[in-house]
C-alpha cells in the first residue's frame, strides 16, 4: 500500500486568469475559471474556498511525496509514448504568488501511475518536468491515472519557484468514489475536469508561498466616466471608459492595469466601444 499521510469565487484571481488565458491557446470552457472550482454531488458539502492569493492567505496545501518519487525526470510537456494505453488527459493552469501575480520559470515535476495503477520505478514512464512560461502558465499531456491500492485517483507534483522552497502536493479528480474513503484526499486540491470527445481536459491554478507586491488596490472611479488614455498602474472598475491607440474601450471587470494588459490584448477586461 502507498503509505502516505495527509499533511487554495476569488474575484481578482479569476480576472487575472481570464486575462492571461485570453492570450494563449486553451479550451475556451476553461478560460477565466478558477481551477480549484469544485464539481459537487448532491450529497457532498462545499469544501473550503480556494486560497485568496491576493489577500496573502494560505497557498496551495502541501501533501506527502509518497514512496515513488524519482529525481532527474526528463524535461517534457507530454508523458505520452507510442502506443500508450489510457484515457488522454490534458492539465493546464497557472502558478501565482501570494499577490495573485503569475510566476514565470517555476519548475513543475509530475509523476503518476499508469492506467493499471502501477508506477514505473526502473525508468521514467509517466514522469517529467517542465517550467512555467512568461505568463506563469503550464500544460501537461498525459493519461488519466489508474487506481492504486488504498488511494483515490491522483497526480503527484513538485513545484519550485526560482530561489524558493519546494512545494510537494497532489491533484485530484472530482466525483471519484474513492475520494470519500482516501484519508489523504483534500478537496482543496480538486481539479476542474471536463470530458472532451473521449479525452479529458483539466485545469488547476497553484498558489505558492512567494511574497509579491500587490500593487495599488482597485479603487472606485466614476462608473462610465471617460478615463482618458489607458495607462498601466491605473485602477479601473467596471464601466470605466478609456481610449487606447485611438479606439475607445469600456472596462468589463475591476482591475489594476499592468503592462501587457492593453485593452486590445485582454478582451476579458475590455470591450471595444
């Protein structure tokens, strides 16, 4: 048996995720959705809320490494090999710090069981590491792991931001019968999962214990009042109007503007008038 023991409505985070996703190729259904959202059955109680990373609350909770971690995994975004059996799974998301800002260059090292619930301890099947891109995004292509004796379905991962401690944790699937009996299972670590034509697409956003300057808090400005030319560092709220490069735009969600979030680049935040 795998002798492991048990050892996060985030408005700003959702806005940031939507703005980031607007500039990358990802399933539209997952864009702008907090990755720790739950899929609950009628008998399940709502778990604790995702950590509000912009408020400096607890980051993604750690979990035990388990007995099957191996260092020196190959660098790759796909764990699939020719003829690999199993249901295809893609996992995508972002890594944020405590101020809900994305962190580039974060190491993510994934490992998991195969479709039969077995771990490869002699080689590196279903093991691999990657780094978040400039937007703090990651994407993994693999299969849905099989059931390991005594455990519910799960993925293992280690994360390390540059110059920071390692976070070791696990990711879980909603509506798994064994979620109710696995003593390690933590509902805060549930992925958002959807079916996609015989495959599955999942999303999860990590929050690391990395201090960040949150910048100015969004402060109200007159709704619908022209705000002049768009400028980074300005706090906008829904309904504010600006111009950028000539055309006018209306703010859709309150936020503090950052370089790279110019109105044409973030349709989740601005609509052309």
